[in-house]
């Protein structure tokens, strides 16, 4: 510590101190003589101004004047009041003013007042202004300099400035304090600086009445019962001295609102302590006086009745749902990246009332025009984003088209999702039917490859459902989705080509020299006509083929007619069936010329007390005969690809017993072909042969019955090997439109024996006209015969 005190001022100070402490204390009502002329004593750390001492003796400092009892330093209040009553709580006379305490260097303890009631505060200020005396200028001290001074040295200076004795613990921190005031300051500023330096170094200062100061470590100050302030702290000089004060709150909640706020204003060291009292909504705070003053100012402004600065607005909506608009506005308000959100953050709340379809908005009045404008612009009548449409299917099945469209939509959405998320760059596999393998039948399912889906992109709203009853497609989605669905349906739902198939199923008897039915009928055929056409013939099942079925060919229709006509005359062949069928593209047609016979498929034996029991047979009917299945694929170039499956079954004459019931043997001949033929060209399928050995017993009448010698001399057993071959003649007529169908019908009618009658009925739609025509023709036929018979007889 640097001491800058000259010798002459020090002698004056010693004389004044000796006079003060040795002078007898006189009664207050005794007349006080004029103060002796002496020089006040300066603290050792204060540097007096240089130069000779002033002429007249200087006045005593305030803290020395307060210690003089009697003399000219006695105040007018002491002369007016001869006797005073001491307050036991503060150790001071009742009625002592704030200026009296500050004048003596003691922090003032204010009278209680309510900091949150403006009226009481105004009244107290008015009363103080009436009794306030003119303040004297505060005493100045010169520069204070600490250089590695100990806490004890600093406390000694504090004793000299305050005029109070310091009571300290032995365990106060041993610190080194450095400070330079950089010039003169008032005494109150010097006291505040010293208290702050001690507080910063872990030493707390608390007042004990008028004569003592208690110094304790800062971390134990709350345990030392600091002075309790019952009034306002705002009238006290700011200092780092530790006090306690109870704050009673009127409107704020202690735990929910006040405590989190006040804790941010308190000292971060051990000197600050807050004890909440939730039942009385108050809190006891122990802290430095400067913090208590700051807390009191904050609470005076914060603990006020809440004045609502928001308004509740109701908006009736007519075209949009309240919940939808609520979500849209909340997203707009809560989006921190939006420039408009700064007007609504923390001051706007939006709720939706579904029952009345209203929006309830709590916001600042300045936001009302903006929110009203938003709602007005959004609550308008607009065309719906999505709609529905029904597409009636004319030529196809709605279920088939529905499955195709679902495949297209799913594939497109998956492709978009993969492109957006994965972005792997790999091509997705093509959807749709793969090319058929050889001899593999076509299916009815429509493939995506038959539809142009380039540029098609559906939204996430698209939904399609097939209605089988009305054969329609119900679609839901955006207008663009429905337009795309309509375009696809127009491409798919077209009239498919049909084929009129004439079939002749014939059986040809073969001699020993004849290899097959083609040579037996002397048919002319041309394999070259089938060049370039895909197809083939295969045999399957339990088929008896002799030789193997490896032939098919195209022949002329006239040749077939002539050959069959000649063979029918000489009984070399017989026509088993000549059906005519019409089917559409990729639809199977069936020809069944057979006999349904019951066959035993199983049996159940039940015990009824007898030895053998009772057997119950299970019977199932089965078709035995000729079955032909044709599935055509019609090309735009007039070529018809046909999958032909033929099954020929007949009884051989043998049998086997099943549960005591004879069951006949069945011979089966089966073949599957996939051939191509042009329009109105005849295809011959041959090679399904059957061999049968017939045994005949021949004998001479009466002689063949003689015993012993009849069978040997007069009988003859013959064995004949009969071979039969099944041949199919198939001729397709392609029907592309209604005109082709009409021409085919006219041709079929013209080939009938009574074709003219059919034409007449088709024209008149009257069957009576047909009967009248037949009667007239019969009369015309009978009339010439009668005339001829009469003329002959006359001759």
C-alpha cells in the first residue's frame, strides 16, 4: 500500500482525534460552544493536495461531526428535539431520516412501502419532498492506490471511511488486492469501490447497526443473518454489502414466472440465495444491495396486472374446411424461413371449430388486416383438384382393363419413386407379357406392351375400380389423370377381329399299301404355302400314332371337296362331324362331339352286420368322343395363328371289373398343334391312326358243325388288320368388321339346301311367308305330273 501523507496534515489530524475522544460528552439540551479550529485527520491511503495549509481552519468531516456531542456541529433537528426514543431494531432514534443515516456514513434502512402500488409511492415521494432539507456537497477523497495490499489493510481503510469498527472472522481469505482510482472520488464512491473489491475477492460486508461492520467469507454470508430490509432498497446508496429482503408478489407466480427471472439477476457466487414461499406467493432474497435494488426495479415493472395486447378474431369459412385452412396458416406462420413469419411468431394462435367451420385467431391487433386478407384469398370457391369419371367398356372386359391400368399406374409410380430416391440410373425391367415359347399357348391377359404409355405420368390421387355389373371403369383423380385414363381406354377397348372356322372331322379307312389318309384320298397339298409361318404339330397324352403325327399342309378347298366326295361314295371314308365355330382374337373355342358315359371313380365299403359289407360306388360322367379346342391369334395382315388341341376317344370293346361292375377300355388319341394359315386357306391335320385286328370264324353250313372233322375240314378262321386315320380339315375366315361378317353369313346361307327360305325369312321376318312359298312350290311340282299322267293315259 502506497501512503502519501505529509507531516503537517498528519499533526493536525492527531490533534483533532485527541480532542474528539477526550472531550466530555454533554447533554443534548446543553449549549454547544463553537467548534475548535483544527485540521481533520485523513486516512493513511488518502493523498492531500500539495501546497501550504489554507488560512482558516478546515471544517471537520461529516463522519467526525456526527461523533461530536455538543458544539456548533449539532444539527437543528437535535436542538429542536431535546429527547428521542431509540428504535430497538435499528439502534437509532425514531424518525431518523435517510439523509441523517447517510450523513453519518451508515447505509440507510428505508421505511416499509409497497413497491407495486403507484399511489403509495407517489404519496411517499410527496411527503419526502415536503421535509427534505438541502443536501450538502459530499466530501471528496483523493486518489486511492492499492498495490498487493492484504485484506486487513483494506479493512482498516474501510474503518476510517465509515467510522465503524470492523468485526471479522479469522478465516477470511488471504488475498492481495490491487486498485487505482485514477483520481479523486467521493467518500461514498470510495466505500462502494472497497466493498466491491472485497466481494470480488470472496469477502462479504454486512452492517451491524451504527458502530460495527461484520466481515465474513462470501460463501458463508447467508449463514450470518444479514440485515433484513423491510422497506424499499431504492433509497439506499448502492453498495456490495449483503442484505436480505422479502418480496411480496401480487400478480406474478413465484415458481413459474418470478423465480426463473430473478435467478438470472442474482450473484452467481455463494452470496446470492433465494427462498420461495409458494403459499404466500413471496420470496426471500439474500444478495448484495446493488442486486437487490436491481431486482426491486425489475419487479416493480414486471409484477403488474396483465393488460391483454391480443384480440380474439372469428372468421366464418364458406368454401374450405376450417381444419385444412388452420394447418395451412400454421405452416405459413411457423416457417422460420418465411419472411412473413416474423410478424406472427409468439403472438398468434389459430384454432379451428369443426362444428361451425370457423377459425378462431388470437393475435395482435396490428396483424388483423393481414390475417383477414389471407383468409379472404384462400376461402374462395375453386374447381376441385380431383374428380371422378365412369368409362363404359364396349368390347372388352372391365376387369381385364382394370388390371392392365393398375399395372401401368403402379409401374409408372414406382419408376418415378426410384428415379427420385435411388437415382441409380438402371433401367427398370419391361413390364408385360414375354414372347411365348414354342408351343406355349397365349393367355387372355392384356399386356402393357400393347398400349402406348409414353409420356404418361399419374398423380398420387389416381384410383380405378372395375364394375363387373355394368362392365365399366370408375376412375378418381385429377383432370390430367382422367384424361390419360380415357386415352388408354380408347386404345385398348377396340373391336377385335373375329374368325369363322369351318372344320370337317373325317375318318379314313387305310389299306395295306396306303401310308396315311392324304395318300388314300389323293389330296394335293403344298408345304411351300406355309413357308414363313410359325407353327408346328406335337403329340401328347396316351396317343396311338402309327406312323407318328408329323404332317400338316395347306390344300385347295375344291380338292378337299372332290376327294371327300369320292371317298364317301366308295365307303372309304366317313365324316364324323362338320362343325362351324366363330370366335374372337385370343379367345378359345371348343368343339365337342362325344357321348357322356358314367364311370366308377371309387367306392366306399360300409359294414352292415354282414360278412362282406356293402359297397357304395362313386360315379362320374365322362365325355368319350371327339373334342377340338381352337385359340386363334388374328394378325392385321390376314394371317391366323391357331393353337389346336384335338382329343379322340373311343371304346375298344374290352372291359375290366371295378367293384364288380365292368368298365370298358377307352382308346385315346390326342394332339396339340400351333399353326399359322392365311385367310380362307384350308389346313389339313392328319396322322391320328388307329390299328384294330378283327378275327372272323367262317364255316360251311351244316358241314362245319360236324364233330371232329367240321372244324378241321369245313371251317375257316380269318384275321384282318384294319387301320383308320382321323383327319381334320380347318378353314378360317377372318372377320375384321361388320361388312365381313355379313358377307360370311350370306355365303353360309347360300351353301344351305334351303338357303332361299332362310333369305326370305331374314327379309320378311315372317315364317308364314316361308311356309306359303313351300306350299306353292309343292303345288307347282304336282301339276306337271298330273298333266303328264293324263296325257299318257289318253294316248
